[in-house]
């Protein structure tokens, strides 16, 4: 069993990860971390998601938790870096699903990868990994499209815009297509959507669209556990979902 701590445990993805870890036969949920001023500190993780008591309480630091093999972080950028520093102290592998990091924060994440295995991923769904895989094998064809754009839609409370997934896809398209101009991104914030991303490739008289729609956040939790299991035995370094899904 992989003793696992959730960073950002009181958020939407934190709840999904509690459910996923609770039903897993490979992972053992040993802790959940949130900020010190959160009113849910010391609550049982089961109570957070209307399960029975799990005997594991919400904490504020990794130092308060004895048994940890893996950290899964879905929080916010500043808190994410704080937990990363704590993971560095204990040489713990960490999957960072948090998005919206600044350039300076990204630099610190890359520096930390010199000392421990880190998976930095904007989207842990298998569907997005499949699309990235598809694009990575299509570089010779992407150059024929004159215009490339992305439309992404998320729930109204999502803080970062564009989404980290849209930014990743735009960078990938630009590099693979060998285009000088950035790929345009249209961001919509409405309703309760866990996430929709559409890549639009245009050339004269034809358009190709590739769309991924998430209907439930459980897909991100399930993908995160698959990735975390893969990450655990890896050597120090910075990894992505493409490393995981591409042998």
C-alpha cells in the first residue's frame, strides 16, 4: 500500500481524491493538508465527504503526518510551493496538479526536481493525455494548418484563466506546428463544467476539431492515482503525463 497525503484536501479535487483513495486497494490515505486558517482543520477526512470516520484528520503540514510515501497536490500556487518545500525536506515524490504557477514558481519546481521525482501536470485525465499523444505524433501534419486555436470552458469559480491545460496544449501546438505566432485561447467561465477543451485547426476550406469533455471530476482523481503509482519508483526529475502514458 502506498501511504498518500492529499494537499488541498478541502477543495473540489481533494474530495474526489478522498473517494478514490478510500476505495483503492493500492493506496492508503494517511493525511490531508490545508491552510492554517481553514475552518476544517482537525476534521476527519471522512466527514469532509460524508463518509464514515476514516480516522485521519485534516492537518496543516506534512511534518504532522508520520507515514507518507507520496504527496498529491491539488491546491493553489502559493500553497503548492509551500508543500513542495516540505516534500523536499523529506525527499517525498510529489504529483503537482495545481495550475496557475508564476514563472518564478515554475523555476522553483524545476529546481526541486533535481532532488526528488516530481510530476507536474495540468490535467490528469487519460483523454487529455491521449490528445497530447496524438499531437506528438502529428507534427509533420500540423504545419499545414494556417490557424490554430483553443476554446476552453470551466465552472464559474475556476480561478486561473486560461486553464493550465489550454496553455499546455497551446505551447505544444505552437512548437509542433513550428508557428511563430501564439495559439489563441478563448476562455469561458460558466455553470459547473469540470472542464472542456476544443482544439480547432483551420486551413482553406476545411476545419478539424478535437474536443475533450470532462463530465465528472472523478476522472482526474483516477488518472492522478495511476500517475502517482507510476511516479513512486522513479528517479529524481520532472515528469509529465506523457512520460507516464508513453513507454
